């Protein structure tokens, strides 16, 4: 009888599985063993692998003898656990990924019922569904002054040129276009021959011949080289780690793509275009790609972070959403990465159909993450259309102003698309291609804006023989009456409603209308740079008192590599002009790679603080008039002309970051950050900050303050102090000359007076620390206060 009952139970289990119609999702199954970053020794006499010094500048060594031995032990344990899971599920259990760095566990596809079954096993610590995240350059690097590090101008002491040599950047995104010249083993323009830090021919992940650490892919491996030294695919979408959407290639080439100068093929416009030379911010750094995203979402992020730590990258770029609960979500894994000596840049996030208001919705609130807003660079798309002749009336303006990134054209006949037929009831919209031969004299054709992509309208009139294109706005609402500097298939210009109406009214009478689209000199125009992007998510951070975003960088119409989903003529390489905080974050990641190469002895927090305290806070909001504030852009726009020369930096430890968790009674206001915030300041509140000297010269420092309202003020104690040459501090002891670190400087910042009580934000101030000798750039700590937040902000701590 007992044998029959047991058989019946087994059969019932198999039948249940066979009939299950439950959907499967990615789950992280954690085991009880410590990961490499937390293992302190004591198991099977295996040595500890956890970082010995929290906050150290040294990277975690995943390939050390100790780490390799403990990894082998974890691999054996994993095999045992998977056998046990197979028995419980009555099917062969397969892992998508084996976690070894931040914790020990596996990623698996499970139904909700199966996940609940596994939670009952003693050897399993937890089973949680993996969160689903969403995806949120030619002028850009120079706009943040990367070229001053490239040529050595901004490199302290040595003045040696630096383009990120020796740095490894990890791009956690949609994969990479492995055949693009941005990622070639030899730079196509400067001829730089990349060096593989793993050794020539040694690759990690799902490269042809790569070390996949026992994780063979269910897809074709891709070719790697001494530039692209690794590529991992965690999404079984049929293409990984080859980029299926272009987003990952774009971010990777912005961080560290080779210098290249075309020909360029804009797949959106469908044409080869002329453009300045393009380069990543750290063009000589090595790249590893981690494909964690499918076509519409990203469901294997934790695997990418864990693997990047094991691969020993120096910098991670994460242009993906998340981080709103940083002590408990993806940002918590990024804290482990920081503890392993990895700088993390992440996008602040963008508005979208489900979230049209950017205020108080910033992503990646982890104090250890460099959260990046988006602003404009200095590419000037200003164009004019003028030299008007013909018609029965005259245009009183000599020129009408517009935007474009294509060249000039004319003089040529100018006509209105609404006077021709393309089989559509609204031909003026240029929604369909016009028949070939519609225009035979090289006409400039005016189309109305709306319904389809702007560049497609130009393509549709080009099909009919047009040689020039005017896109005219039709909606006078300020939100719709905006201009875009697009790259059109033919010379074009985008004009506002009033200019479009002037053109169309003039064309409607008489004949022989002629006009010229005028080119400009191209290049940079500082007047159009540092304007906050309207889509960029921003503060105030209503969850706890840490300013977010941290910083801003170029993220509007950024030119960089995309995927090879179209054929290209004449050997042209694919580029895309994309906008988003996804584009600004890699500018900052590339800047961090340069900073780490210049200062290999600085900790991640020190690098982050130097970049923040030297940022440029002179930008404007999207109206191009109102000054930005800390809740918009953090401390300002990345400035590599100054960051490498910061005379003081700030450090913070892994333990303090953990202890600051407000969910466990911690207070993030106490963290040693280059910003200060108190949402319940009352009539007075204070912060303490510790400055670590880095200047190779004796210096005297003076502190000044400013606020946005004379009713309150900032004071700093002490308001002046001295520092000594960090390269000359030593003692001559019995063991010979011994280096002694220069003393840190502690300051207390106090806000007092009639602190404004605001219902829609904060009041802002700055603390500026100036080197009287001028050897260091000014260092700025931003301050944000409110008397109290009546709309449900951060509660006061007891």
C-alpha cells in the first residue's frame, strides 16, 4: 500500500507540471553561502576573499588564488543545490546564471508555484523574482573638456596624455555591435593598438574562444578583440550579446569608443551624412558588454552586475531604470560594486508616456551611485532660410531662423507639398512618399509637422525629386512649437509656426518663388550648451536627504554607434542621434575612466567627489533662461578641465553607506558627500564633512558661502585652513623614510535664519572652498534646505 501511495504522489506531481499553464519568470535563488565579496574564511580551510580594506582604491581581485579556490568550492555547491532543486521540481533544473560575487545563488526561469516550492528548502535562503527594468559623441567629450585630459593639459604633475589606457569599462545594457569601428582592436583614425589586460586572445564571456565560466550560451558567440575583451549574454533573445536594438552600442561607444571619422550612415534618416570626428570619452579603454535586456525590458540585471564584479571592471555604465529603493534594489548591488573598487554611473531617468512630469521622480538614489541628469552640448544646429525672390508679395525678413544638422542648399525653387498629390488626403503632411518625378527642378519642399517622424517627411519628398526640405510647425502651443536639429536625407530646416506661415502665405500667391537654405560654420557654440533637457528626471528626492541627481552631462542628440540592423552604402558605419539620460550617463562613466587612469590611488568615492565638487553649475533650465538648481542637475555639468586637479576629495566607507539605510534607523545626512541636504531644517541645521587633501603643494584655503534667499545664511567652521604637500610628508625612522598621509580637514556647515517653508521644492546654497594659490580649482559643496516639507517628504529622525 505504501509503495502505491508514493507512486501516486509522484504521478500527481508530474501531471501537475505537465498541465501547468503558468507563465515563467526570472527568479534569483539565493543559497546560504557567502559570495566572494563577503566571505571571511573558515570553510574547508579556504582563505577569505572579502576586500580587506573598505573604501580602498584597489579593485577586488576575482582572479586571485584565494578567489579562484573559493569559486571552485561554490561551483561544487551549486551542482549539489541544482540536483536537489531538480528533485523537488521533478524536472531538470537549469540555471541561467551562477552568482558568486555579491552573494551565492543562481538565476532560474520558474513559475510562481515552483518558486514557492523552492522556498521550503533548507539549503535555499530566498527566492525572489528578478525586477524588470527599462532602458531609459562628437561634441559631447569636448564639451566636458575630455580633450584636456587626452592631451595632458589637465593632468596634474606629469601632464602626460591620457585616453583611458588600462581601464576596463563594463556596459550593462542591450549588447554591442561587435563589428563596428568604435570597437575595433586598432583605432581606425589614430592607429592606437589596444592592449588586452587579460593577455592577447584571452576574452571573458560569450566571445568566440572566450572563458564563459561554465555558462555556455544558447546563442551564437561573437568575435572579440583587444578592444572588446568580453561580451556576456543573459537574455535568450536570439541575438545576445550582439546588440539587437542599438542602445548598448550607443552607450558603449560614448563611454569608450574608438576615434573614427566616417563615412557615417544615419539609419533613421536612411542616408550617409557628413559629421565631425566622433570619439568616446575614454577612447583607449577596453570594453566588456553585458547584455541584460530583451527587446522591451531588462530582466537579468543582477547577473550583469555580479559578472562585472568578477571580471574586474573599473567603471560600470548603467543607462537603465531602477534604484528608487537603493538599500533594497539594484542600487544595493552597485554598493557591492563600489566596495569592489568599481565606479558606477547611472541614468537619472526620462519622462515617458506613463510619467510625463519629471519633478521628484529621479532614479538611482543610492548615495554611492553617480546619478546623471541630461543637458545639451554645444553642437549648434542653427540654420537660416532666406534670399527670397519671386511671388506677388515680398517677405520683409531677410532670413527666417530654424534648426537642422544638414548642410545648406540653393538658391532653388520653393513649393508647398499641399499643392501636390501623394495619394494621401493631406499631402501637406508628407506622410507618404511622393511619386518619382513630382519635382524635377531641385525644388525645396515645405511640409507641415505631425503624425510621423520628422526625418521621414524629408525622405518622402526626396522620393518625389525634392532636393531641399522645410519642416514647418503647425501647433502654436509652446510645448509643441519646438525645433529639432535633425540630420535629414536632403538639406533641410525646421521652422516654428510663425516662420512656416510666412513661407506658406508667400508661396500661395504668384510664381517663381526661390529661396536658399543657408549653412552655418558647424562646430560648437557655448550659448546652446548646458541647457537642461525637458525629459530629464530630477528631484526633489522625497525619500531621504541625499541630493539627486548627482551631476549632469550631455544627453541631447548625441551621435554614437548603433546596431547593424540595416545595410550601409560605401562601407559607412552605423550611427544614431539619440537623446536621454541614457546618453548622459556614459559621458560621465567615460569621464570616470579617465579620472581613474589619472588617479589610480584614489577611491571610488574620492573620484566621485572630485567630479562633483568641480562641476559647472552655470546651466539653464529647459526654458533657456532660469538658472538650474541642485534638484535639476546635482552639482552641475562634468568638467574634466578641473576634476583631475581637485585639491581636496571626500571618501566614505562601505560600512557607513550600509549603516545610513533610513529603513533601519540610519541617517543619510551624515554621509561624507559633496552635497548637504535637510528637508526639515527648522531654523537651523548642520552637517559635518571631512576633506582629504590631494594637492602636491602647500596651500591656504578660504571658504565662502552663498544662498538663494537673504533670509537665511550658511556659515562654515573653520572658514580658513592650511594643507601641506601630500608628496612631502614623511618621517625618517628606524626603517628609513616612511610616508605619512596628510591630515584630513573637518568642516561644519550650518544653515540658519528664516529657512523658507516651500511646498514645491527646496532652497539652495553653496559652500565654495578656494585655494588661495590657485593650484586647485574651486571646490563647491551644494546645500539644499527646507524649513519642513508639508507635502509628505522625508520625516525627521528621532
